[in-house]
C-alpha cells in the first residue's frame, strides 16, 4: 500500500509541475531619482526573483543624475544581485532626487549600501544594453517593464543595425520581446479631471509619442495608468513595522527620505511589475483591445479597436485589497540568503 500511495502521489504531482509558469525574463526600465515607487518596484522585482518567478536581465535608467546608476547598483547588491547589468541613458534628462544620494552614504568610511558603480556616467549606454539583452534572448522571451520616461524605449526602436545585431531596433523588439508593461498615462478622469496629464508622459511627450507610433503592433502593450497606483497605495505601517530585520534598509530609508513616515505612497510602478510577472493571477482586469495616442500636451487617449494590441489595467475593490497586500509582502520580504 505504501508503494501504491507513493506512485499515486507522484502521478498527481507530475501535472502540477507542468502547470508552473516559466520565470518571466524582465528588463526593468526606470526613471529612478524622482519618486520612490521606482525603488519599491525594484525591491519587489528582486523578491520575485528570489521566489524563482522571474529573472532580472537588466536595469536601464531613463533619467540623468550622478547617483541614479549607483543607487540601482546599491539596491541590486543589497538584494544579492550585484552583477545585474545596468545601463543609463546618454541623453540629457536631469532630475533632482531626495533619496538616490543614499548610494554615497558612508559609515566609518565604508558605503552603507555596498556597490561598485560609482557614478552614472560610468554605466553603459542604456540602448546598447537593451540591444545586447534582446540580441542574446530567445524569440519573444523578454518582458520589458517601463516605469518612467519613454526615451530608452523610443531610442531602442530607432536604433540602427550595429556590431551587436544586424537588426534595427524595431525588428529586435518584434523578434525578442513578449510584452511591454508600462506605467504611464491616464485613461479615465483623475479627481474629475478628464484631461489629466500624467507625469511620465508630460515630462517628455516626444519620446512617448515616438514609442506609441513605432512600437510593433505584433507585441502587446499593457498600460498601468495613474489611477491604478493611486488606489493601491503602499501602507505607511509597513515602513514602520516590516523592515526591522536589519539596522539599515535601503528601501525603508529611501521611502522616509522621499515622503516621511506619515504617508501612504501610491504604487504606480509596482503595479506594472506585478502584472508583468504575474499576469494570470487575477490581480487586475484588462480593458478591451485598442490603441493609444499621445497628444502634444501629453494627454493620452485610448481608442477601442479589435485589431489593437494595447490594453490598460482595471482593478475592482477586491483586487485593490489583494494588490496592496501582495505588494507589501513582496517589498518587505527579506532578501534571500542563498
């Protein structure tokens, strides 16, 4: 009987293995330096990697600040992945920051948060790195999470063939990208304002227009708009309670520097990560298929179309509770020690 039970258990287990999703291969394109949700989103991505739900193929940065590249490296190192490739835009898109200076923070002469990328200008060009990652990837295997300016994505699409790949950027995307999960836009009124201009679009309208106009129609794009992150704010009580397992925590310290202890910060960027890695877990609904246009003032408009490959996230009250809970869990989970 014991042997029969073992065989039965094995028989029941085999299909379960088959149901498991392969880890998502993620490129994280961030404008870290501005809002702190970029840092929280990167932390969440590392936790998902610790859980073998994704791999972090690269992090690219779309804003220019001397410490934004080092800050990404500090977070990656804190979470046990110091060798994740980092690329920074070579364009001129400056942004002040309340928290990326943590990369330079020292205690007794040593960096509080260890890293070896000392200034952003030492990082490779973001578009070159994107081309390298895509050129080396399997067909339609890469999910890009874009949570800032669209400059790196637009520049990638317009990049010519080179020593990295004989393909121009749009063909590389067409062949190697599986999904673009992007935080940008506003497709429904914000505080009764039906013409809300969301910051990731408004701050560099031209690049968002270039991306929308040139993105290959074969590759789906899912937008997390302004309203989603507002509804799923990160709870301040997590910052107070959940990070005490270490004396210095790069995410807790970043959060406090950015908005203090008495604020529930919207999780715009986190929702795009969550959808990219767990698209089938019911955290969000999706709009019908359609297309997105970007006006010269930065207003984004969604037009339903059966032939469109763009959708935007929707979230009901029950889903909102689930999203807040899971994001808190993933952001605050201690780094893996393995």
